[in-house]
């Protein structure tokens, strides 16, 4: 660490005691801020090293991380005092916006301004709890006995026995910290953090951290419009899991094959519609290509290069750790190209999408570090930017784009052109199972914490209030402690920034999709040719409040958050859910066309992957649990059960995810429209020939009858 304190003392003495000009004063202030930021950068590097050691399971990793995290709080308070002293002695001009921004970020760095005792209590609770959860080895994995957290996640995704699922979740909850300790000693610290950062309430403080005035109010407004789609998905899941009687009732979290209920992806095979060819082939190909861990991130890096964002330095990908747990964790040393991640090797569609999102977050950091005036505060500000969440999230959506799947060898575009709406429905269902539960979880966690802190829940009921709140807010049956497995809860961080980022990513998608010249256009290539507005946004880092960049990011179509990007994206899924839940809804899907039979590759061409082979064999024998018909299992629902979106339905004209891709000219023999035309043409010819034959027969018969009549008349005349 640099001997920064003596240097700062010299700067203060010179700045405060000399009779220099205002220009010299400003230069001294800039020098001071530069020195402070350099010291912050040193702290960042030391904390990153400690975090890395803890994440990879080093025996001394936790103690080292605790040491560095505790020291950081003391450091941040001291720097605030020094910066404020210098800032109060100098008046900034109207042209000093960037300098003013840097000073504000240094004066209000968030929770690290807490009194040392409270800061140490907070980081000790969070670091110790997460380490205990991450590295415990005696979780219940059912028939497999005790296991690690990663092994339990894998077992949870496959297990179907309700009792075993319940035992798994219970074994995980035993590793969570005490709820009373959290409610008595950790959550109330938020009030003090608000005051230290000069805000009256926790809600105002969180609004400031997300840099959106009235952020919670806006989030509630957006959620009111997204909620109907979430409710439909919840009811559909209940219908497929437990039957019509369960619709509208809370679903136990363990039945969702989840620990906190924020991701329902593990249920996909139970929820698939009848025609789910795209899911089966993408899933099988992911395993055949071993597209997990390192390979998934290499593929994600290809997509990022194709989008013309530049490459991620190979050492970042290759030196990361793929033997940890998911979701992935990024570790940033705040130095050029020194970023790593800890993740798992799981092969699944959800993990594949996450790899694209995390890889793009790394690229975002690299772009911001190269630009954003190259200062620590403008690169690593303690703020929760929706833009930082939205752009990587947008790339995760592109990873499921038909052209992206084709380039990755996961599902051919020619095959996609058969029944494109059926395939889009499956892709939308996959993505909805990831994103809609997250939106709900983010809102639920933040709203519950605010209610507890504002005293809206009677004190005797607080310890048992989470399960009741979740039941009413989410239609999910949880325990009273499962939220304590979440790192944002343990660290007192707000989820509002992630909520807004998830909404914004669909607006970004919509803004590009509407620019496509035709329905069958390659959206990824279009983005790569028109990505400057994305790059410009990333280059700014935290130099500007993210809300000031939304209009340019969306090509000036909108200047704020709107729910319509998300609801338009899921229009096809929304219609499908209506078909399943409401007998009055009309089926909008055209007739399914069987694609041509594919020739299976030789064994020598397929990588040796037992899991993929077992999966394919299983599908051939029994197939996935799917609907027999798109209107199968329709149930009668009352007004409370079925929620319609009414006038909020999508009106967007051209969205790539919604519009059928026109059949490719690559293969004339596989175009369903041409095939249908040929069949009808030959049927028409056959009918025409039959009509001609019948007419000829009728005419011949009449001519023959006429000749007989003339012959009879001739005989009668001759007798006469």
C-alpha cells in the first residue's frame, strides 16, 4: 500500500495555508482526489485477492477476506473526512461536472461510512454466513447421501420426489444464519447507513444508491403491469405440477426445485408444450459439445466478438475457476485486464445463458476501465446501475436468438424455419422461467425489508412474517428463513437496481428488434452493425447518472423505464398461457409441420459424453412430459384466477422474437410452404383429370343413348 497519508497531509497543508490562485487550488484539489482514488484502487486489489482466495476455498481465505473487508470500512470513513475538508475550502465552477461527480461518489460511498463497529458487524455476518453456506459438505442429496452445495444444486434439478426435495431444502436451511440475529443486529444497520449518507429514510437511501428518484415507486408501478403475466405463469406451473385444484394456491418452494424460488428453470421439462423439438435438441447438443464451464464462456466470448465489442483477453477466461458454484461471481482487481470469475461446470440452458451475461459484464468493465476518464470512482462507484445490468442481460437474450443458436451449432436455422412460432414459444418459456421469478423475488425482498424497517409489521410477528409476505406477494410457500441464503440480503444491499436492469434489457432488445428490415433478419448481426449506442453507454462508466443515458441507449424511442418491452417480448407465451388457463381464449397457433428427418451422425463424429447419450436415449424411450395438445388441460377459472392484461397487450409491430422467420432459400425441398403448394397442385391436377373423365363418360353415355333412340325411331318408321 502506498504511503498515502503523509502525502495527503502535505496536500492539505499546502492547499489550506498557501495564498495561491483559484486555478492552483483547483489543481491541488484534483491532485488530492487522484491520490485518494489511487489508494481506493490499492484497497480494491487487496480485497480482490482476499475474495479470490476465499472463493476458491483457501484455508486462510475467509480470515484474509474478513481482515481486508473490515479495514476497508475504516479506510472509507477516513477518506471521506479528508475529501470533505479539501472540498469545503474550494468552490467548483460550472465546468467542473466530472470533478464534482467524483467528489460526490467519494463523499457518499454507501454502507462503508458506517461506524467501524457496525461495519465490522455487517461484513463479519455476511462473509461468515456465505462462506459457511458455500463450503458445507453435509447437505442432503437424497439417495446420494451427504454432498456439497454444487452437488445439491444438481440433485435438486433432477429430483422429483416431493419428500426428498423438502429434505434437501431443509438441510440447506440448517446452514443459514439465525433469523433473530439478522433482524436484531444486521437489518437495522441500514437506518444508520442512511443517516451517514445524509438521507432520512432507507427508501430514500436506496433510491440514491440506484440513482433514480422515486425508484421504489417506479418499480411498484412497473410490477403492477408485469404481475398479470407472472400470475399466469405461476398458475400454469401449479397446473402442470399438481393439477387444476392447485391453481391459484401458493406453490411450495421445494416443488419448484429451487432454494429461494427466484429461478424456476429446473421445471422446464414438466412445462414444455407438445412440440418442443428445439428444447430437446439444444439441450442434447449442449451436452454433446460439453458446453459448460470454460467451453460456455468461450462460446459467449465468440458472441461478444460477433457483436463487435472486441475480444475478452484470453487470460481472463482461461485463468478463471470453473470448479466453484453457480451463479457465477466476478472478482475485479481494478487494474487493466485483471478480472476473474468463479463459476461451475454445469451444462444447462440456464447456465449457458448466464455465461453470456457474466462474460458481457466482464467486457462492460473492461470498456469502462479503458474510458470513463480512467478514474477509480467513475469505474467502480458503489452504485447499482440498471444499465450495467441491462446490457449484459440483453446479450443473454441474444444467446437464445435463432441465428445465434445456428452459429453455435445448437439448432439449425433451416430447422427453426419449420413452425417458428412453436419454437419461439419454447424459447420464451425458458427465458420467462428465469426472469419473471427473479423480478418477483427482487421486489418481494426489498418490500419486506422496507416494511420491517418502517415498523409496518408488528414486532412479535416479524420473525415469522417473511413466509406470510411471500405467500401473498408471490403465491409461493416459503419458510421464514430461506431469504437468508441470499447474498444481497446478508449484505443489506438493495435489489432495486437489478429489478430495473431486468426491465431495461427488454427495452434494449425491443429498440433493436424494431429496426430490422424484415422478419427473417439476423438481429445479432444488426446489433453488431449498430452497436455504437451500446458502446457509448459502457464507455461512460459512472461519469453520468444512468438515467441520463437511457434515451440514447434506446435510440431516443423512450427516455425512461417502461414495462412494454417485457410484455411485448412474451406476447406469444402470454397467449399460450391464456390457452391453457382460459377456455374462452382462441388458439392462435397454426398447424404444426413435421420437419424432415435428420440423418444421425456417426458415432465417431459425436464426442464421448455419457450424460448426453443417456439423455438422448431417455428421450427416445419416453420423451419429455409434454402437452398432447396446445389446448390440453384447459381449466375453468373465475375472475380472480384468470388475470387479463386488457389494453396493456402488445402493440409493437415488428419484434424479431415474435415474428415468424421466413423460410430460407438454402434448401428448396424443406420449405413447408412450397411443400404444401406442391401437394395442393398435384391434388388439383388429379381432381381436374377425374372431372374430365366423368364428363367424357357422361357425354359418351348420352351420345350412345341418342343413337339408340334414333335406331328405335328408324325401326318404327320402317314398320309403318
